[in-house]
C-alpha cells in the first residue's frame, strides 16, 4: 500500500462527500517535499486556504516552488515553525473551524534525517488541531515505527488515537505482515 496516496484519496473522497460550511480550510502539519500541501491546495480550491508548516527552511522553499509552478501559491500560507504552534496560524482562517489536517511524521526524504518529528510536539499539535476540527472534519496521521527515533513517537501517537476513539471514528491502515509497517490513521470528527 502506498500510504501517502491512500491518505490523500481518503481525504478527497471524504471532503467530496460532506457538506462544508464556507471555504475549506486545511493544515499540512509537515510540508516536507510539498506533495501533501499541493494536494490540499488543489482540494480547497480558489476560495479555500491551506496552512503548511515545516521546521526546515528547505522544506518550505521546495513547497513554495511547487505551489508557484502550479499557480496555487496564493491559497497557501507556508510557515517555517513547529506544528505545535499551528493554532496561532490557523486562527485567522478558522472562522468555521478546520476541515482537514495532515501529519506525515518522520524526516524529510532526501533531507536531513536527524530532523524528525518528536512525540512531545507532535502530541501538542494533534491536540491543538483536533480541538478546532469541524464536525465532519478529517485528520490523517502517518507514523513510521521502523524509522530511527520513530518508535517512541509511534507508541505515543497510538495511545493518543486510543483516547480520541471515544470522540471520533478511526480508520487504521497498515501492512499486517510487517511489524514495522508505517501506520495510517484517519480520524473522522
Ligand atoms: C515525512 S516528511 C513530510 C512529507 C510531506 N508531507 C510531503 O508531502 O512531502 C516530515 C517533515 O516533518 C518536518 N518536521 C519535523 N518536525 C517538525 C515539527 N516539529 N514541526 C513541523 N514540521 C516538522 C520535517 O522537517 C520533514 O520535512
């Protein structure tokens, strides 16, 4: 399974199937190479807004360049900051709440593998974002237990998902034959 494509497909079909109030607002909590941000920029359309965050300047530059080439830069606020501060950047756009959030955890492929998402800031970001998701919103978290440094974060996110199950519907995707398989969680509010 290609988990990043699966996440995008599930998000697209969910958003197409629900009625949204006002323009669609989306967050990419880990912009990286910009693939998810570009997907979200297309999804929200001309009226919508995406906030795309990454700790690394390189990731923000790559993402901005891709958006510019596609003519979607004006739909996206590209922010170099930790996603635990997401609420601050979402607030101006979140009159009706947040419709979509994506977190593809871990490191920047082809980049510095020492800069990885960390359990404490990931959980802070997930809590903040979950709190502003609209009814019929969707949050995706793609976690990599097999990556160096990814295991502790994975366990923490799994525990967070377990808590969230009381308030939201969860779908889980993984390769059951591989104990180190990435895990994709979709949270439906
Ligand atoms: C797997 S990549 C994301 C891939 C991306 N969604 C794409 O479509 O190409 C993970 C990214 O998370 C970023 N990151 C790590 N810690 C972060 C943090 N605390 N806040 C925001 N971004 C962070 C890394 O710099 C890296 O670019």
